[in-house]
């Protein structure tokens, strides 16, 4: 396969490297670009950037192979539908518009707005910039007709992959291109940070004013150039700034500033780094961003990794660092670190949550990226990629795995299923084989990942109910440091796991994924160390993340799980009632301010227990009656009181248990539903079917209400309905369809979905009518608002009508005039 070639490109262009050669010409000993491949390998154990598209093609082909192996006959059908060519690419190249040589440009041309990004088909290795970008069309299992992805990569063979201003411009324009098209943007990181340079023209001519020319070891006063060199250096442009001086009796020019004539010598590269840092931050909010660290990434390269958030890191020779270990050793004056992996390898970055996944080689890292894309819509705000699960799993099936009260279990089994002690498979909540865990190396008291429910992709957050270890490595730079192993209890949010939860929710939001949270938290860790480590701050980030969410969010308390105190506060559906709903497992879930034991110790104290004993226990009631008999001797009274106290002591343990049970009955799903803090109870074995239909209903409802909200955004006078108000409008349309439509049927997800499917055209017409009404109200309010506003508004409306009529055909203009005359006269 040619360097950078894919099957599609080879089929279209062919290998023309043998064109015009004699048929007896021997095969070359080396292939094209072997030098670049060797340079990339030696520099950072990575690949030449033009090899990357071929790896993406191989990863997509592998995805098709895996899909065909699933599901028997259905797998054979999927295999038959595989496209012949699974990927097409065009290179994205920056050119200067209107220039004689469009490839000759600088960052100043970017600031002047004279650069554009072009899609071209050019040969591999034709780049003169150390940043390369492609527009890839991947024909994946989820999108057999193709999905577009922008891929940006460092060329580590070009000036060590450093970031100069031209590299920054290519990155910036390619990322903006992805944002304009609202498609995923992938970045392959293998670089050496911002470029460092020196003015060679000055370097060759400067002289030194030594304190004693005969003894230069005594030091120097300044650097200077002779008048002749100064004139030569500044003949065409100013390369240095100087001030007059005298040295050895001669007039010289003392150098105060070196500007240089070469490009990208220093701080201008940092300005460019700031440009792409801001672009990456904006891109994370607007589109799906993912970074694959396949070689070392330094300085601005490391910040781009973090700003893009989602990261896959190769396990070897791919550190994410701010400064190389040699520079740190020199700074400290002792060889403390021996490799860059000690500073930013997977042992650090996978364990602290910078890297979401860690893969052993280039192909597996790219395959992981393709698998991640399988959960994500082809464009931001697009339809979810729904897969066919026939032959893999069933929608209407019971969940076989059920937690045992008081027994810790792996929460992943709840999601994905697993084998029991006898080796028998027990199904979980999601489709079999669809769950992928991310950020597994960090904050292990929370598990996050992506999975499919009936083929629909979802984000998932679930509590780890077992004790986890948090290992903090010893820093070699601190001789007194030692490795710390901290035990973190299950069902508790710590600072790191609270931050992990918030970050995961933000990631799911920018992937347009629905979210389900399986909640089993007793609260936040509120000890001194964790309060100092900002558990309150990170817990608040969870609320911030939910407030911004736009897709359906389900919070579900699984069997024998509980939510207490502050944990409930950050999960309650009222945080964002537009999208959040809360449910609990029937019968066994619990929720309250305190656990039952704690509530009993506070609200059902010993005196209350004694009062309850005397109300319920017949023996105590008999003794109380005897005590009330008049004329009893002092000895008899003391004997009765002693018998009462003895009876109270005997009953106290069982009544303490009764008080706990009484308090626990305040925390049941029945009470939660009665007071309106959960929507309803859901039996665990039927939860898969329930949430599948609930998800489908909410996705359809959200799509329709978005159209309603968009319809009202025609001006400033009309109040845009809130999402809940838009949902209520849909409800009124539902109830008005026929007398048989009731409030109970509105709550039935299957009936609601059937109604929407059967009345699709009716609903479209209602949205159009609502849009028309909003426009009419806006015009009427503008023209009747009074004063100068009405005058200016009316003139603007007439001007707008005039402009619109100027673009109409004669037929349309006549029809418009007739409609206008019919309306006003």
C-alpha cells in the first residue's frame, strides 16, 4: 500500500511510481517516505502522519468484520451490506486567496483575512507545514453511507513536529472547518511543543565586548555589531535594535533587541499557541473533540490534549508533558527523572483522568477512536446512531442479574451482565457487549461509560459500591515523599470521583447522548482532608453540568440502593426539570436526608423509645397501672419502679431496631412517589423495557418541542416558550386529538409514540401554524407598539417586503399582491 494511500485513493489514482520505467527495472530497496517513517519512529516511536488515514481505514474494516460476527443470520446481512470502499479522504490545505503563489503565506495573512481552507487531492508528503489535516468520510456500521470527520495531525518529521505560526493557522482553520460543519474533530498529537528559533543572520555577525580582550574568561559587558554589519543586517528590514557605544576606541552598535528576519523565532509562536488553545476550548463546546496521543506531546501540545478533554493515549513513548525530564533535571541540578513517562506517561495521565483510554499500539488506539465515534451522532445536534440489535440482544427481556442485599458486587455487571458462580450468563441493563468503560484508571469509586439500550447510545454513570484504592505516587524530586495508598469507601463521593462525574456529564452533553445515572450514594465525604481537597467545589460542578444538559436524563435508584443528603441534592430532577426525571426500584430503593440509623439516633431518642414501650407493652402498662394505685407503700412503689426499669432495659434493644425500621419506612419508594420527588417506581427486572420506551418517547418529544421553540424565535416581542411549556403544548394537542385520549394515555410511552407516528403530518402542520401565528404577533406588536418604535418598525417591515418582492418571480409577486390585498381590504 502506498504511503498515505487508502483503497479508495489507490483505486482512483493508482500507483504511478512506475510510470515510464522499463519493465526490467528492479524493485527499489526502500519504499517512498521510508526516511520519514524512520525519522518518526526514532523521534517519538510514532508513525509518519501520512500513514494515519490507512490505519483509520483498517480500523473501520475491522469494525465491519466484528459486526458481521455478531448475531448469526443478521450478522451475515450486515456483512453483505458492507461497502466496497469504507473510507474516502481529501486533504485540507491552507492557501492565500488571489496570490500569485497561494502556498506562500504567513500568519499575518491570516490576521488580514486572506487565507482559506481548500479540499485538495495531492500526493503524500507534499506538505511544507508541520501540521496536516484531512476531511475523512468513514463508512462505518452505524453510517454505511458515510460520516464526515476532520482529522488533524502533527508531522513530527517537519521540524520535530513543533508548533510554528503556520502550523497554528492550519490547525485553527481545520478546526473551524469542523465547527462550521458541526462534525467530529480528531487530533493526532505527536509534537515537541512551541517552536524555538534564533536569528542566524545575527548569530553569524555579532561580536562581544569583553571586559579584558586578552582575558575573555573574565566576562563581558555586552554584544555589539560593527557599523558595516549593522548596515548590512538592516538593509532590507530591521533585524536588530541598537544603541551607540564605544568599544576599544571605536564606535560600535550595542545590540539591545534581536528581531531577526527568520519566521517563528520565539514569542510569536506562543501567540499562535494561544490562538489554537482558544479554538480547541471552543471546539469542545461546539462539536465532538477527541485527541489521540501517539507520540510525545509537549507544552501547547499537552494543553491541546486537555482542552479537547477526551483523550486516548498510547501506552509507550507517548508522554503528555509540559517540560522534558532533561530540562527539569538541569533546573534542579540533579538527575531526578530518567524518562518523560515518569512525568506524563499513562501511569500518570490515565490515573489522574487526563487520558480516558490507554491502548498498547497505534492501530488499537485508532480502533478505540472509531469505536468511540460509533456512539456519537454524525454531526452535532443530529440523530443518534441507532444500531440493529437483532441476533445480539432483545429489547423486551427481563434483567437477570439482581443485586443481593448486603453483598457488594461489581456495578459493571448491573450494566453489562456477566456470569454467575456456576458460569451461567446473567443479562444486565444494556445491550449485550455494548458497554465501554472510560476513565477507568481514575477516581474508581465512580464508573462511567457509554453503552446502548435497544440500539440507542447512552452515557451512563454508576456508583462503585466496593472499597477502592487511590494510589498517589511518590515524586522522585522529593526525597521525603513516599507512595500513599488511600482507601476510598464505596457509595461515597470523594473530590476526585465528584469531579469525574461532572466531567463525564459534560462530555456526554457535548456528544448529544441521553444519560442514565444509577445512583447509590450515601453522600459526600466531608472529612477534613476531603473538605480541604475541595469536595464541595467538585460536587457543585455536578449541578452545573446537569443545568446545561439538553438530552433526556434519567436518575434511577437500583435495587437495595440509596441516595442520602447532599448526594440527593446534586441529582434531584428539579435541577433541570426540562430534561431530568427520577425513578426508584420498586420496594427496595431508599432515599432520605440521613440513613435510618442516623435518623433514629437523632429523631427517635431513648426517651421516645421508652414512651413507645409504655404505649405498646402490656407488661409495662400493667406496672404503670399498679404504680398509680393509691395507698401503696414506699417499698411497693420502689419495687414497681425497679421492675419497670428492668423491663425497659430488656426491651430497649428490640425497640431500637423498631425505631430504625420506623425511620426507614419514611424513605421508601412509595413515599418518594407520594410526595412527588420521583416520577414512579420501576421494577428492576422490567427496567430495561421501561427505559427503552421512555427514552424513545422523550427523544421524539424533545425533537418536536425543539421545533416549537425554534418557531417562536422570530423576534424580540414574542416570548419563546420554555421546554416544559412546549411539552405542555404537545400534551394539549394529544388530548385534543380525540375524546379517547386521556391524561393516563399521555403517560403511556408506547401510546404516545404511536400517536406521534400516526399524526406526523398533523403535528408538522401545527408547528407551521404556530410559526405563522408567532410571525403575525411579532409584526402586529411592532406596528402597534406606539411612538418612534412603531414608526421605525413599520418602515422596516415595508422595506423587508419590498426586498423580498424584488427577488420573486412574476407569478409569485402577483400571488403575494393578491394575498396582501385580500388581507387588508
